[in-house]
């Protein structure tokens, strides 16, 4: 029996409807997947935008820190050579050596080598002089603004009494270009001048005078055992390390550049130079008869002892064995 036209039409439309439904479902799933991906991308962009917005707020501070770092780097590069040429450094070397009475025997300037952003030039120096002059010259020449690095330093006898030969290997630096002087120099504190050295540690002990022999001994190790008087002027008898010394006003005493400024019957006053708070200041110290030292001013408690300082027989007989 033949089917009706309606049935035949339905049989043709049902597969078409099923295929259209499947195609629509597949398309809907793709659109939904694309939406989720775009939503995730939008969220990531929003987070990136928020982070960059915070970064923009910190940008002025970062730019200011970068500018400060550039200025500090420029200042540091200028200080490598303090705006000077090698010829200026050698002229300064000659002036300082002449001012301290030194003989500059040899100056060799090596070939500069390139480092990271600067040049390094080796110097070999040979200088002759006594120890205090060499010490003062080193303080002046190496203490300048220009950076000088000492790699080796040797001291040896120069063949003359009291004279030493100093050999130095120094590295001098250069920025490699002309730079303006930094404004920070106006706010830099002036360098304190180092006190001159009074003792040559390379000098034989027997060659030192009695007063010089005490110029490096701590005052706490000294004992005043008596005094001598002549025409109203007192001299102290000081005992140290098994020897007796006669000390008068003006003699060096102690490690801190001390000088005897007053001697009386029972004590003596030593005025020293000490570094306190970055500045050199004077300090008075009293050394009394057979007592330890008392630091402070003249109003502190007086020291007492059992040795008379009136030029008695013991004190006077001991003074005959003094050296100096």
C-alpha cells in the first residue's frame, strides 16, 4: 500500500530538522567557547591595566631615583681623577715632595689599561727622606680627593743616618672624559690635617734621646718618682721599663702627641691631641709621684707620694745616671 504524501513529506523533513539541530548545537558550543576565551582575555587585560596604573603612580619616584643615581655615578667618576690629568698628578707629587723636603728619585708611569667605564694607570715611585717627612707626605698626597690605590709599599734604609727609601706601586684612575665638578663638594667637610709624626719606628733605640724614648709610651705606664729644681725650674724624674728619665717642659711624652706643659714638685701636666668626634681636641693629663695618671683638668684631685721632690740625695744621685 502506498504511503500518503504527508507521510512522505514528514520522512523527508525529519532528517533535515535533525541535521539542522545538530549543526545549531555545534555552532552554539563554539560561540560559547569563544565567549569564555574573550572573557578571560578581558579579565587579564583589566588586571594588567590596574598594575600599570599603579606603576604610573610610582613612575615619578622611580625617575627621581634614577636621576639621583646618575648624578652619584657622575660624581664618583669625576672623583676618580678629581678633574685632573696625569700631568697634574705628577706636578702635585713634586710640590708635595718639595714641601716636605723629600728627594723623588724615580717616577715611572705605566701604560693605562681600560676597565669598566674608566682607565687605570700604574705608577712606580721611589722617594728618599726621614720617616716623619715621608709619613706627612703620604698623608697629604694619598689623602687628596683623587682616588689613588697603593698596591705595594716598601721601606728600606737609604744609606744615610735617619734616611729611608720608600718604594710605592700606585694605581691612578681616570674617567676617560672631561666631567663637571660635582656640586656635592660644597657640602663636603674639610679634611682634618694629620698631626706630624714625631717618632721614627725604624730608628735604633740607642740613637733616640731620653725624651724621644718616652714619646711613644702610654702615660699609664709611666711613674714620676721625684723632681729636680734649678733656679725655680722643675724637671721630673720618670721611671719606665727599668730606666730613669729626666723630663722638662716642652719634651714629647705619651702616644697621643703629648707635650709636657708644666712640671712642679709633685706632678707634671701633659697636654695631648686626641681625635674626638672627628676633630682634634686637647686633653690634659696629670702624672703624679708614684701614682697612675689622672686625666682631666687642673682642678682634679692632686696625687700624693712618699718621694720628696726637693732635690734630695736619692733623686739627685739618680739624675747622674740619666741619658739625655
